[in-house]
C-alpha cells in the first residue's frame, strides 16, 4: 500500500508541473533541463523511487540499544568480605568499576609487582649476584664463604637442577677453592652473611611461622643455599631457622676431604683476605620471572634487599618503603601512602591502594623501561604457575599476579573478555579468609570477564 501511495503522489506532482509549463512556457534553458529531468523521473517505475524513512525508524537507527552488565549479585556473595577493586578498559581508560580503590591496604603477593619494578629500575634485568670464597691472608687454612644475596646458589650436583634453573653451584665454588688451596687442608670455614640482616637470618615477627614448616618462606639472609629448602627441587619444602649455618654445612660437604675436620663459624671477612673462588647468579630477569609465576617469597625478599642496598640504604626491613619510593621515582607513579614492610607481601601491614597497582599495571602494559620482564612472568590462567587451576572457563584469557595471606586474597592483572575488550583490574578480598573467599573473588573476576565493555559500576 505504501508503494502505491508513493506512486500516485508522484504522478500528481508531475501532472501539475506539466500543466504549469503549458501556460507559462520555458523561462530559461536551465529550467527546461530541470523540467526534462523531473518528467523523466516521473516516468520511472515505482520500485526505483526511495521513500523517506518514517521518523520512528530514523530514531531507532541513530540510538542503538544500551546494554548494561552488572556484577552486583557476585559482589554481594557471602564469600566477598571487605572488597576493594578497580576495573579499567585499557583502550578507553574508562573506569568501569570501582570500590574504595584509593585506600591503601594489604596487597599480599601482589606486592611482588612493585618488588619486580623496583629491581628493574635500580639493578636492571641483567644484574647478577656474585658469591665469593676468600682465604685468610695470615692463615692459609682459614677460608671465608661470603654471601652477597644470591639465594639461588645450589648444592645440587652439576647435572641436577633445583627449582632455580641453571643456578650457580656450591660444587663449582668448592672445586675452585680446592684447586687454589693445592692440598692445604681447611681448618675453619667462616660464614659471612653481614651484607644485611642477622647472622642467622631474619624472620618477620608478623610472618606466619607455618611458612617455615610448610616451606613457602625462609628467613632473610645474604648467605643461603637453594632458598634454604630441605629438598632443592621442590617449590614448597621445609626451611630451617638458620639458613646461614645450613649453607656452611652444605659447603663443607662440597669441599669433601679438604674440609673434613674444619670448624664452621660465623664472622666478618678481613679486608686483606684473598679471593680464591666465585660464582655468578643467573640474571635477575630470570629471578623475577620465577618469582612472579610461582610467587616465590624468598626471591622477593632477596630482590628487596638488593634494591635497598642499590639505593644507598642498609638492606633492612625498615629501609624498604624509602628504597622502593626512591627506586620508582622516575616512573611517575603516585606512591602516596605506600608502605613496604617486606618485598614478598607476607606482612599484613603492607599498604598499597588498588588504583596504585592499576597505575603500575598500565606502565607494565605499555612496556615502560624493562617492565616487559614483569608481564612475561605474570601467571596466565590454565598454564603452569599460580593460576594453573583457576579460571577454567577463561583459559589463556586472564594474566594476573595472585596474592594470599591469612587475612586476604588479592589478584591484579589483565583479562580479555569474550567481546574482545581488554580490562586492567585489581581486586582485594580482605578479612580472615578461606578457600571459599578466593573462589568468591574469582567468581567476581569472571563477572568482569563476562561483562567486558558493558560492565557497569553498580
């Protein structure tokens, strides 16, 4: 019916125009041309005439339907305790979701992102730590094993690997020292761990002592072997209360008959001692990669102390806030309120706001400085590492640093949603937590994943 009405209307217009021309005649050449065109148009079949769309159709086409996606039910789940979070669209930099993201709080192992960034800014990715052996200038039978912060030094055999791949070996140090001594028996092995901390290693009073028995943390010391693990090839293996003494015992065993009757003591290396052996660690870029993938606390603390020393401080726990702030001063990050109690994130007194984490993630994402090392080491859902068993419905789509202490779960990184929106996110679920609280946090992150660009802040 619509086409019929359009055809009739066109005929009437053409007829009126023809009658007008009969009485008035052509006024000019150009007007004659326009009349010819109009007459030709009126003779065309109805199907070629385009009808103007109705107003309602125009409005519908110019105003697409707005889709909103809320995670309110997931946020209200029993497993969500005290929530702090921020989610940002990486393309538009629009904040899609925010819950108290500007309030500093305990970040758990998400703190390791800042430890890695500080180490890369001060030491650089190629930095290596050298462990040395010295001979006493006055007594050739007395030697000193001097720790420089390399916790990866390994007692494993030359053809065996610890958790730290291609780590330097005690056996190599022993071989060099024995060759230099040329048959002189060792009467005393002095262990020098004076670079930072105490002679036996330092364990934060706030750290859970189950870290030693469950094997996820060792005391902090400049001299230790295999991260003080009972089993060098096991990520989580019981640790001792004195990694320095353990290192001395294992070094004596590596020396063999040369040091069979040697006394092991602790002390300082005299300035006139003669270097007789040394081994270098792998570059710290490899430390950072392993630290992030499996959340290795011992490596994190070693890096934190090296950052402190490199910024001119003493390598103590108390120096870390100042050393991190100094190390990261050129990044442009707003570190207001940052409090660094340790490099691993084990302390509940660390203070980092979720929006500060997201600012760091933005630098990591854009490849600032050497920060691509950090992105390369972050766990990926469904692949080996601390996200291997999580986010089974988003395998390969979530890249994030995990965090857990007994008073909170945290997660920070990137995700690519089904609509191909790339989001940057940091989430803290704080309180006295159990596995159920981690699952609730993961469900919330999966809500972000499902919503993508349509995520709304309510």
